[in-house]
């Protein structure tokens, strides 16, 4: 069939086991913790990107309290006051309803605090470049070398891919922990890939521009299935893409060979 340009794909039929395997009650996605999250303004679409080790619902309540009490150090209140006229004696205690708390998106997850802060900074810089510096964030997060801005488009692509993957799993499995082992845990941050990427970096002895936690950027790139090449002196980051063909078991598909060059 392949010789005639026809691709045949075999799929597994729907079984009773696949329909009745969800024995646990559905789990609210907003109860997740150790995440990098994004909340949008319902009026103008401007985003806020943050990280938290708490459950997101608890962190959202803290932000909402800051908006009600008119905390000038909170990005949500500053945005509501400057762009939507919230604040003052007449508007005191309002503004919480402007933001889409129930539609928060989780861009990434990591239990390691420093890695989570670095990932937050990478996403903040990427979305600032995309939205024209119109984020609600008052702080830039951890220090990340500007040379990593060459990967902004790729970082945005990775964040959108994770959001779509999570939404697909929720529709299929009813918000349960997919792929959990005996201990009931599942690694949303794809720890096996991160470990493999860390070993790759140690083997090739590649240094990074970031001084706080070099493994954080390496971990994020490893989750993106990127090959990392580079040297010890000087830093210049570029993304190389090469179109190729890969396939197996009767299926052929287009594949992009992507690698990050650090020189």
C-alpha cells in the first residue's frame, strides 16, 4: 500500500475496560501545586504569569485578597486600578471579577523551587516579547541572561503544547492523574526526560549564562526534546531546525530536528 502512496493506520477499538476504567472521582485541575500558571484579564486579555508551591486555589485567594484590599504591590490590583478604574472609596473591594481565575492555564510544573523560578522568568520574557511588554507582572522573576531570548517562540510553543495536552487528558480521563504508578504520582514535568537532559549536559560539560540554576534551562529544553550543543567560552544561543522524515510500524511522518547551539 505504501508503494501506491496509501497510508494504512490501525487503531484499537473501544473496549469496556477503557470506558469503565475511571473509578476515582474527578479531580479539580485548579488544585494542582508546584506549577507555573497564567491568568488572563477578562476585559483586555492581558496575562499574569506566576509560580507557586501551594495549590493554585490557595494562591488565587491570596491574589483576590490583595485586589480587595488594594495592595499596590500586587500586579492584579495595579492592572485593575490603572486600566479599569478599580479603587478608591466608591470602587473599594471590587475588581476580582475582572480576571479569569477558573480558566487559569498551567504552563509548566516543577517541584524544585529554583528551577520553577527560572521557568517562570523564561515564560515572562517570552510572553512580554509576544504581547509587547503588556503583562501584569510587576517583577521580572529570577535573573536570566538575555541571550535566551532567541528561544522565546519555542518556549511559547512548549507552554501551549502542555496546556493542550492537559486539556486533552482531562477530556479523555476525567481529570484523574494519568500515568500514575503504585504510589499514585505522575510526573507532569517529565522527570525522566529532565534526568536524561541533565546527564547530557554533564557529559558534554556545557556551561550556561544563568548563574542561579543552570539546570533549570537545561531541564526545560530537555522537556522540549531538544539537543543542546555548545562550548565553554562566550554565549550565543541560536535555534537550528532541519526538516526530516521519520516513521515506524507502517507510518511515516514529517519530523523537525531541532537543536540549540550555545557558542
